[in-house]
């Protein structure tokens, strides 16, 4: 694992890169943390994905570069564009795309062969990124923004033509069942939904119970199928 820096428009953030072996370009996986930030489970997930698929896996620290948890999260609360996961006037989304583009420029990353993981407040980013042709394997864990309809504007979901793997829990005040059902309808069969009897925050359970382990394995299998 190597700690690197990603220069963005308004700040430079820290990131943790688990680089693929060898000198040839390999697929990349951008693994976004949730509200709690980077955890031991996040690092363990990246390490295992790198080992099993020889991927380049990066974890951006969204709370680095002068942005505390409070400063970062307030953007989701104060702007209606962000709360509703709009494509325009959405500063966190715009910054996410900067992170994605910076990751694609790294030497060993196959810039046209990218997997994504988003969860909770970062889950909605994945729905926008799924439109882009280089994103081959988008994975979302209970997207909690936007708060209207399916969690993404219809003019976004109508453009998605690839499979998205989604992981959800039955009782979730942040991402209720009706929102997922609406997303399934809008994606016309392109949402591969998996359901769990777990609390909100599925990736935190990857390595400590059977359902969490199943979620991790499904995600790993999806990357293997979609990333060439």
C-alpha cells in the first residue's frame, strides 16, 4: 500500500493506493468510504481485491486536504442540488469526478476499465458515473442521497445502459425499500439487487458475519465478471 496525493481543483487530498503487480496496465477500482471515513475494513477490502484480481485499488480520504467530516458533510445538507443528487451545481459530485479522472491517469491503471464502490452518502455518485463508458463495474451500497424518487434524477438513470450491482438492507431509514424499487424500475432491469438482514452500512460487516461475507464475495465476483 502506498499513500499518495491527488491534486483537485480546490484542494489536494490523500489517497491509499494498492497497486497491481507487474508493469502492464490493469483495471482500477475506486473504493469510496461512507460517512465514517476510511476504516480498517476499507483497507482490508482493498487489499483482498488487489490480491484476488490484481487490480489497482484506490481509497480516497475525503476528509483530508483541509476538509473535516463536518465541512464535507455539510455540503450534503445545505444544497438542494446535492441532497437530490442532481448532476449540476453539485460540488461533491463534481469533486468525485475529479478524483475518478485523477485515478485514471495513474501509470498502471487501465483508464478504460474501471470499477466503482460507493456507499451511503457516496453511493449516489456511482449512479452518475455509471453513464461513463470507462466505468465497467459500478457497485452501490444503499445510496442515501438524493432524497427524491429513486435517488437519482430520471434524466440520469435513463442514460444508464450497463449493469449496476446494488446491495441493500430491508430496514433502512436512509435508503428505504421504495427508493430501491423505483430505481429498479427506472433502470429497466439493469440493477442487480441483493438484500440483507443487516444494519445500514453493509461494508462494515464484510468480514465479521455470513451475510457481510456474502456481500463482499458478490462484489468481488461482479468485478471479475465485468473488468477484463
